[in-house]
């Protein structure tokens, strides 16, 4: 598996195809709500693309600043046929590593309620007082402190 930071419009288009399959086709989110100003270019946010050893796209996500010191992990999508195999964890861990490298000390995300247990297992805690609707789907806001990797010295 390979999680790469997107550096071109071609790679960004692949991310958007994955997200469209998951959010628009599968979950019924309106395309105009799924794609926004952070998807205009590969540099508008930090976009991630998860591929298998053959180069097939399995997942995508993006990271942006939420508030000073906090990264917001967004649009985390794994194609349906590849879920339950640990790929979501790989994608989120890559996002967290990049957030630490960029100097963030916290990660925040808005999890679909049905996926909140997955994020809780990764150390995220719910910080919203109650579920809220985003694109017609119930979500909760979750947060996790990020730590620098411990040196082997």
C-alpha cells in the first residue's frame, strides 16, 4: 500500500473520483456539497491518495488548517469493496504524520456517526455536544492530540 501526497491535477482528479464514488454515488451527497474551494488545485489543501501495489486507487482524503495548531482531516474515503481491511487506518495515520510534520499539535475531524467508533479506536474523542447534520448525514466532531514520534536514540 502507498499513501502519497497529491502533487498534480491528474492525481487530484483521481482523489475526486474516489470521493465521488463514496460520497456522491454511494451516500447520496450532492456533488456541489462534496467538492469545494479546497479541491480547485492540488495546492489548495494537502490531498492524499491511497493506492495498492498495482497503482489502483483505493482511498483519498485531505487535510487543512482548522485553527492555529489544529489540522482538520476531511473527506476520508475508502472505496466500499476495500473497507474493513485496515486501509482507512493507513490513510488516517499518514494524514496524522503529515500534520505533525507541518507543526500541528491536534487533529480534528467530523466523523459520520456510523464511523465514530473507528476513529475512537484511533484515539479520537467526541467533542461536539450532540450529532449534527452535514450534507444530510449525522456527524460528530472528534479531536485527538498529535505527538511527535519518539526518537530511537
